[in-house]
């Protein structure tokens, strides 16, 4: 979506970008426990409030074009002194989000899910 295609309300919505170029990064970022489509953890230092609308541009594996979603912040990880990444969980909304959620679930099916992720 180009800037000229956005309505004034959409122009105020922040755009986050994330590259998940291998299966380990997908595993670490995916938040399957979020109801209605799962979510993706996006590292960012920008402060967000829960339920804030965002656009997510997701570069997924080796696919040539990014996926673009409008979603909302459903998880906030503030800066800590530990090893945790600062960032937000963005719920995958709409039909595109549902399709991406299914794609990720299929990709990760059968993987060892005892390894740590970026959120837990």
C-alpha cells in the first residue's frame, strides 16, 4: 500500500517491518497462543500501547515480496536489563493474517517446541 493509497487515519498508523528468513526465526517470532490468528513478535524500541493499530510488512523465508497486514499490538515487551528483546506482538488480522497463521502452523508442525522463543 503506497502512502497515496492510505486514508488520513491509516497514515497515522506506524509501520513495522520484520524479516523471517529461516525457520528458526519463524519459530522464535511466532506466538501461537494468541487467539484469532496467532501473532508475530517484532523487535522494536518504539513504545506501543496494547491494542494499538499497526501495519506489519513481513518478509517471509525466500518469498520475493513481503506480506502486509494491518494488525494490532497484543503483547508488549518493555526494555529489561535481562536478555529479553524489547518489542511487540502483532496479531495477524484479516484474511491475509489467517492465511499466514495457517502457513506458519503448517511449517512448524512437528518441530521441537521446547526451545525458547523471543517471548517466552
